[in-house]
C-alpha cells in the first residue's frame, strides 16, 4: 500500500501502536509465516518492477533508489546469502577445485568483508541489548547467524512457492 501511495505522490507515516499479535513459537510455524511474508514481498516487488521506467517516473530517482535498496535488497539478500556462503566456503576450503570462483586478489577482501561485516552486525545487536539494559538477551543476539540461515530457508521456500503455486498461501 505504501508504494502505491508513493506512486500517487502521497506520504505514509508510522503511528505509535501495538498489534498484540502472537509470534510463532515453533520453528516450522515461523518458517511458514516468513515464507508467506517473503512470497508477498516478492510478489509486490515484481508487480511494481513490471514497468521499471514507469515506477522511476512515478517515484522519482531518490525514492526509486530507496525502494531498490530497502525493499529490493530485502528480497534479494536472503536468497543470495546461502549461495555466497557456499561459494566462499568452497573457494577457501578447496582452493584447487573452486579457487577460480574468486580471483586471489579479491579473495582476501571478500574474507575480510565476510568476517568484519558479520561481526559488525552481531555487535550492533549486542550493543542494542546492552544499551537497552536487556543483557539477558545478549546470547540470543549472538544467535543472529542462525536467524539469517532460517530466514534464507523461508525465503527460498517462498520463492519456490511463488513459482510453483502462486495462488497458494500457507
């Protein structure tokens, strides 16, 4: 709805409210929920990107770029993340077989980015726990890579469902 309103030159704002919805407690239910969300986000993105020039004209350059970097990246990253991890692991663990995937001069930059990037993200979550005085949540913040893996599983499931059965919703 927000993109449709933006295309009509209208603005949206956040309101301070609570929804009181229940979070799934079982991993299987959580994956089904996130798959459904991902499928909806992907479908929304594809509908708006059906005519990218028209979207660019409707939103303007700045808003179009923001749409790509937030909404588009949020769709692309969980799908590509496990592929990048597998390729990185394969090229590091078996350089003779998979070294051609990453030129040697880029491999050290890639490993640095992988390590520093993930530590940076984890640090943000840990610092948030400390600043909010919720130290008991710090161990959960350190489990974020597991969350990212589960999110990728849910995203792949949503993508496959959109391709195979676009009108079915878990």
